């Protein structure tokens, strides 16, 4: 009974951090889940291939892959608030300038390179650090609720982008989305992002002797461990396959002769499913063996790929496939964040998860590029769906075999 009261108190006290982190994750995911709606208009106006268009996403994710470990070390030193709060304003400005692109593909890629620097302040590790450092006994469900920001973006970003393009044209759609999302999130971040990590940094500066030690694995030992290799490889493979498919659901479904508006609605169904999947998974992680839960969750997209290949163009089958893969994608980030904290502790969480985020970013850039290159060569998405199946299977095996966390009851020094 006392433990239940503690858990409820923890959630009640920490809800502003959850809401703020949810808003921050929504901003970052908007780019991933809105770009699919821009592919057809850009292809039509400039004659670029779909692979050329999605190289822009690869540029931003490669930038993130390179700087994520450094961001993790900065977060370990400064806390999430100093990066997260200005992130929404930076996003609003830099996402808006994508509408200034010309017919020169290098200009398009250059604008994405600039946008990549905005994501220094929007990296997932910022928001997961905020939540993981604030919660203990209810960390799984707290991460799950916060990470619903990704699901909300998957739900609303495709219809929002489609509406904006149809209403004001694709050029004006970029600043429209940037202002709606970025400026709307700023007050939530400003008033809500006060995490346990930020408090620890502030108290340490003001009263150095009063800060309790934070336990965890030394970053060097963690990065050299077999558990980290498995976790990092699983994050890369799953993201490569899932982010290759989900943000491209609109063009995939339209290639099966489903209308753009129906495809956008189906893509939105994946977002709603991701929210449900995330909440259920978060609750299960707190109660059962996380390795088993994670291994089961990441294998679900195999069924989505099989459904789409079995009945292309069938709207009800497409909805079911979107829901299944949405449930799995919705659980990915919180599973990886939860497992990082569980296996390696919080002392060097930012640095360790920063490396995983870098692998994540690399996969998030190369996945859509690969899928669209396959389309450019084969004029279809069937081969991409077939290739994703073994990647999801390997990811599941890696998660099932992660093993138990090591002991880290004492603080680390490096």
C-alpha cells in the first residue's frame, strides 16, 4: 500500500516534466512524420527523385549521429533544461526556412544541414534524461507517457502537413507547421521542464556537500560491454527498418492506389496506435521482465509488412497493418531509454544514451533514403517491405538476450 502511494505521489509531483518532455518529443518527431506529405509536391515541381528528397532527412540525422554523444556529455553536465527550453524557438525558425529552397538540390540539402543544428536542443536523450532522472519506481510508465509525444506527432503531423500543403502550398506549409508546433510548445517547455537532473546540477553548484551520489556504470565500461553492443545494434536495426517504412506510409499506400487523404488518415492511425502501445508497454516494463517485453514488442512490425504485401490496396488491411506497426514503433524509444537506465544507471546516462541516439539518428536517416531508393529503382515498395522483415527478427533476438543489469550501488567517477 505504501509503495502504491509513493508511486502515485511520484507521478503527481513529476507530471509537469512528463508534459514538457512530451511536447519536446512532439517537436522533434514532427520533421520525421511530416516529410512524407512533401515528397509528391517536391517531386512534381523540381523533378527530384524520392531518394534525393529524403537525403535531406539523412543530412539532419547524420548531423545528429555525429553530435549526439557530445550532447549527452553536455546534458550530464548542465541538465536538460538549458538545451530543451530554447529548442522549440530554434525549430520554428529553422523548419520554416525549408520553404525557401530552389530547384538546386544542393540548396535543399544545405537547408536541412542548418536544421540539423536545431536538433542539438531537441535530441530524444534530452527528454528521456529529464524523465528518467525524475522518476524511479514508475520510470517505465512515466517514459511511456512522455514519449507519447512521438505518437501524437505520428498522428497529427501527416494530416497537418497535408492540410497545410493543400491550403497554402508546400512552400508556406513549412513556416505554417514550424510556427504552430514550435511556438505552441515553448510555454509548455518553459514552465514544465524542471527535471531531477536539472535540480541535481543546481543543488550541486549551490550546496556541493548536500547532493546524494548518483549511481551507475562508468561510461567507458558501459560502452565496451556486450549489453551495450546488443542494445545499440537493436536500436539501429529497428529504427532503420521502422523509420524506413512508417514516415513513408503515405507514398507507400498511394503506390497501392489509395488516395492521399485516405493514406494520411491511415498514417494517423499508426500514430494513435503508437500512443496506446507506448502506454501499455511502459506499464508492462515496470511489472515484468523487460527483456521479454522488449523482444515481443519489436517483432510486431513483421506482421505489418506481411499484411501490406499480402493485400496491397485493401484499406482495412492497410489500417490493421498501420496499427500493428504503430504499436511497435510507439514502444521503441521508451524501451531503449528504459533499458539504458536499467542496465547502466543514471550517473552517465546522457553520455551512454547519447551514443545510442547517435546510432538511432544514423538509422533514421539511412532508412527512409534506402526505402525511397528502392522505389526509384523498382518503382515499388514491395522489396523494401520484404527486406525489413529479417531486420525486425534480429532486433527481437537481441532484446531477448540482453541479460540482467549489473550491480552499480556506488557512484562512478568517470
